[in-house]
C-alpha cells in the first residue's frame, strides 16, 4: 500500500500574493495536522482550503511547515 492511498482529501493552497495552487492530495487529521503530497513548497502564512461536502470550505493558515522524506509535508495549522 503506497502513501497515495492515505491522501483522501484535496486542498488548494492560497499564497499571500493571491495565487491559488492545486488541488493537492492531502490527509487531514484531527489535531489540525495535514499531510500533503509534496507538489508545491509551503511557507508560513499560506492558507490551505479544503472543500467540505455539505458546508463552507475549511480554511487553515500554515504556521510551521515541515518536510519529511517519503511522507510529504506535515505541519500544524491555525483555523481561519
């Protein structure tokens, strides 16, 4: 089983410049941590937007991006 099977969510990345990247495969977990398939570099202040099936999109600000080889990017978030 590859890591791609763990990425069941899709998020878009909104840069401070207004540019939007994605959607990117992700795994959103309790405790406000998200694992992303590392396609785009993330920086503090970027906003991740996850479309929710029956409600408004969930928006989270990247506080501290980290990269772990083989696991994509993992970082804590602040809801906005």
